[in-house]
C-alpha cells in the first residue's frame, strides 16, 4: 500500500479492494483510516460559518471516515457519488422519494424485495404515486407498460427468493428512451460481480448489511448514482438527514478489503451445494442462476462475473396442505444453518420463503421454497446438515 497504481492499469479485483481509497501517505502512514466521531464541527470564523465553504459542517453531512467509504464505493461502482444510509431498505426507498412526485407513475419488478413492495403500497400510493408491477422476464416488452407519466423503473436481479434474471441493459435502454430514471437493487451480486451503472442504470442500491459487512453485525445501505441523478439524490437526503456512524462506516470499509476472497468462497460452496441438490429425489427444483438448468442462466452468464452464496430450492411435496409442515420439519432439523432472514455473513442461514404478495411472477408451485445462505463453513458439514433436514421431512 506504499503507492497508488495508475488509474488505467488493469489490476485484479482483490488488489483493487486492498488498495482503493485514500492511501496511507494521507493519514501519516497508518494503513486504515481513523474513526472520526462527532456531530458538532467548529468553524474558524463567522464568515466561513455563514458561507458554508468549509468541507465538513455537521456530522450528518459526512466525516473523513464516511467519505473514505464513499470514495471506495464510487471506485467500485463507477459512480459520481454515494450515500450511506441506516439500512438496505432506506437505500432502496430514498431514491423513490427523490425522483417521484404526486401524479407520477413507477414500474416495479414483481419479484422485488418484499419490504420495498410494502413501501410502495403503504407510502408511495398514499402520496399520490401510481405503482404497477411487471414480470422480471418482460425484457424490452417493458415499453408496453410505460405511460406518459412514468418516471421511474426499478429492477432487482436476480430476484429476491426465486432469483429470476432481468435483461438489465435492454430494459434500461427502453426506460431511458422514455425519460425514466432506472434504479436497481444489486445486493446479491455486489459491484464485484455486476456494475449496474455500466448497463444503463442510474442508481445502484445495496444492503451493505450483507456482503460488504460480512459478519452479521452492521446495518447499512448504500446508494451510488451517476452524474445525471447524483445532485437530486444528495439534495433529497440532505432534507431527510439520514446518515450512519463513523464506527459503522469503518467496519464496512474494513469488510470491503476481504469481500472478494469471501465472495469467491461463498460462490464456490453455493454452486457445489446447488449441483448436489439438483441430483436429489426430494428436491423438485433448484433456483440458482449459475446452474445451466435455470431459465435465466444465459443472462447471468452474459452479464455477471460471478454469483454470491444465496439461492433457493423447492422441497418436493405433492399436497399444498403439507408444505408448511414439511418446510418446518426441514428447518427445525438443521444445526449449522441458522434460521434467520438476513444473509451475507460468515454463517449459513435458511428460511421458508413466502411469495403470497406477488401478483404476476408467482414463482414455483411444486412445493415449499427454502432459501439458503451458504456461509464460510466446510461444504461437507453443510451437506450433512441438509441431509438431517431431508431425513426429518421423510419422517414427517
């Protein structure tokens, strides 16, 4: 970390992660940035205070620590600016508020993260914003849904829980022809495996709670925008006053340094287990874009550089009235897989997926869907744990 490489030099992602951001020479030789806590910032005189020409004016507007993380994320995303927000949900919803007004219309992918749908139904519609949902596989057919007052198109690829892919570039091009802002939740892939702004998206959102943190101990969302939308987004957040602590920003910046190594392990282990599940008689279907059997595999292979450790499978169950009982029997038998809603940490997790809020993209109907987060444990131990789950289902 003694020096900075040429900006145009092609280097590996792990090298970039280790060396991005301000260098040690800018912090007295220390490898990591300091944690600058504080709310109040003093001005040298009344004239500077009046003009607000000073870089730091108040804690909610940024600190050297939060700026270090924003600079690193801008480098990863190829963005003009990044906001740090208290949660992934805040990262998804703030751009909606920033870009939409009463009387506007937005298009939301039907396979979206459920709390984002709840925000649309409970908040946006109350504010006089019309929301319609579309099938993730619609592709350029999206154009048929765009109205004169459509102002925003939101994507998520792969989809939450069922992992349908979207043709991001083609759909973004259609939306931009009609003057729409395009937003995308890219939490699953992270900017290491997919960079939305390179495919025509205006605003890339992430739950940094997941892979950037990597240790299940930080809540944070990030929003990275291109030059066309950055000022609007920044102004909206200034009005809301959303921010994060310097301590949390430091933890996420530290997590970024090892994210490439961790993601590679998550990906390899998850693909190993996904292939293993495909061959089981008690599994009806495996929902992982990295499998050649998955309907969206070609899009994933064309656009993405890798896969994370989260995917789902359909537990074979003939009668719908047995689905909940069998899913619970499976989950309750697990030891190494914790039962929890988040993901991206070092530990494996499992959850019974609920799709009852969907309207168009209904998802598989051959049995209960179990979503797995494959952590950093040894694959053989995770397979043995899953075997315990399948044995419990047979007994049930």
